[in-house]
C-alpha cells in the first residue's frame, strides 16, 4: 500500500512538472514567434475542460481572428487538479497568460489583474445592431457586474476586475431506466419526503438483489450544495422570526451568550438530524471524492442519482447509454411530518456564475486582451458560446439553449435558510465544527455529543474569530489611509480622483467594524 501511495505521489509530481515545463516552452516559443512576426498573440489560460467549453472558446477565437487578422489567440486548458498550482506559478513568475479567471485573495486580484471599472461604463461596440446596442458594457450582464465588484468590497470597493461568461446551477440527475426498474414508476421526487422514500426503496432493492447501488453519487463540493439546499430548510422560519438581517454578525452575540445552542435550539437539533439523514443517501466517504469521481459512479450505473452542476449537462445527457432526467433538488415541504414545522417551502435559488475572466497586468497587449473580452461577452458571440457549450449565458437577452430551461436558477420561492455547520464565519469556528462533523455525517452518528462539544468550545472560538476580523479591518484601514493620501496628491481633474469618496466610505466602514469588534470583545470577556 505504501509503495502504491509513493508511486501515485511521484506520478502526480511528474504530471505537475511536465505541465510547468510545457508552460515554460509555451512562453519561450511565444516570444520567439513575436520576434519573427508582427502578429499579436493573446493567450487565455483556464481550467474549463468540461464538454463543449474548449469548442466554444475555439469558435469565438476563430470569429475574432477573422475580424482581426493581425491577432492570434491561443487557449491553454489546464486540468482542474493542477490549475491552482499552475496559475500561481505563472502569476508569481510573470509568465501568466494575458487572460485568466480571477482567483486568490482580494489583494492578490488587485496585484495581478487590471481594473476594468472605467471601461465597463462605455457601451460594448460588438453589440451594435442588437438589443444591447448603446448599453453600458456592465449593464449587459444580468447583475450589472455587482457580484464581481462586491467581491472586492473590502480592498477595492466598487472596482471591477473581470467579466463572467455564464450562470450556473446544480441539479438532481436521475437514471430513468433504474428508477423504473426499482420503483415500477418514472415519477420524480418532488419534495424531500419523496427523495428519502426513494432512498429507502433503493436500499430494499439492494437487499433483494444483492446489488450495492448508491442512492445519490456525490463528492465533497456537490455534497455541500446538497446540504445547502436541503438542510438549510430548517432555519427558514428561524430567520424570519428573529430578523437576523446581518447574519452571521447578528448571531455572534446570542450564540456566545447561549441564547441559541446546538443542544437545545429545536431548529439546530432538527438541522443536525436532517444533515445526518441526507448524508446517508450519498456515496460513502463522499468527503474524499472529487466531482469526476461522483460523475464516474453515475455513468457506470453504480448509483441511481447524481447531484451535479449545469456545466456537466452535456456529458450527462448526450453521452450516456441510458436516459437521464433532470430535476431541481427537492426540499422538505411544510407538510413534511418530521421536518415541515421549521420550513417555509421551496426556497428561491441564488444565481451563481462561473469564474470571471480578467486581464493580467503583465500582458504585453492589454488593450487587445480587453477587446477580446468585449467580443466574447457580446450578445451574438455569447449566444453561439451558450449553444456550443450547452450552458446558460450571463448576458442579457441571450436565449436559453434548447433543453436547458430547467437549468436556469429558480428565482421564485421562499427565502433560503442557513446551515448550522458553516454560518458563523470561515476561520476557527469552521475548523472546530469540521473536526467533529464526522459525528453528524458518519455512519455511526453521535449528534448529542457533537452538539455538546460545539456548545462548550464555541464562545472561545467566536472571540478568536472576532480578533481575526478586527486585525484585518485595522490593516485595511491603514492601507486605505495611504490610498486616500495619494488621492490628495492627484490633480482634481485626474480620473482616479473620482474614487476618493468610494475609498473614504470603505475606510469609514472598516473603522466602524473595528470599533464594533472592540466593544464586543471587551463586553464578551470569559
């Protein structure tokens, strides 16, 4: 076993080494070509290896090159498993492609990517003759690029560093042939009670036939969505009754004071019970699996269902030897005998997007790279891109490709709740919960033990997390001090001077939060 593990590690290291060498050669050969030719080359690095994506990029590239013969565009698809290491090496080494997905911390994004804020206020010229002609580039996106600018709210408020191509969703894929064989019907689960009952029928079928079918093939990221959708139902009424409009901040104090606990608060107890129940429908050991593992399980017909992304639609529908049907992931209804008392019903889905594409600061031809992003996000090209990739576009008035109507986010519905295992931040509290979550999602649950352990350790971890947030706001305030001082040195007519108010408001927010944390920490001494 040790030799096998060593071999795997060496193979992985070898693959990463080859990828880095290939990247080096790409950069070196690119420089040689540019010396020998007047043609401009723009490179796009991405990890979109899903069915149809490379073909969609290639079609857009050919169309752009036909309009601009002096430009050559090359895409560099990198496997997702090595993409984070590859991209960081490229960025730090100064050899990154001209266009890449935004990744890293807010500070890293501002360090490596060009701001597009001023450019997105002008119309996209490639929308001429369409319904979006004359519309500001940012307003041609379904959310006005607010999702991207909000991501930078602490470090570069209201700044836009990239544009996204598509929206995404996650869905329940069901093998209809298996469904009929096991249940004698092709009726799809419409609410959680139906899904749970189907899981029980699959277990009974396994006992009769000796098979080992998994109800829902899953992996860590897809399980997270499954829990987000189903388990969060238990706090829908809780949110409306207590009006925590600033959650999680609004919940720190009552959780610290023991007003709400994992052991006694009914909604929290019910959430843990439901989370365990849902976890038993998923692949055993799902936390160790990647999305491709879950998809392989489903394609090999070792599971009846699969929760996966809209980006997997093409391979799951068009390239399988059995019939697959798609459904939204059902939540408990208000009539559910066990979980209905805390839910409001089917929740509206947030509209999620793919990673935004940005232009690297070290690009030798940033104006051409930005122009290609305009072209790529124009209505005509976005329509073709959506049809080839079989995905939903983020551009307004782009038709939904045939058969993908159910993939669009269901924005009509009740307010979503929150999961009790991840709602209080992303530092010490989450680490605490993750150390003990096996007591909830494992085959031998100890829900009471989990709840009592978290209740006992939570106050100390809340204080530590607040100190972390306070340190960040102090550093952010100091950084904005220097930025505001620079504004004073600029001539009044300088374009960047207009951002003074935005940065001053951001600094005021950081100072206010710092003082709030300080007062809270003084009042919450052990």
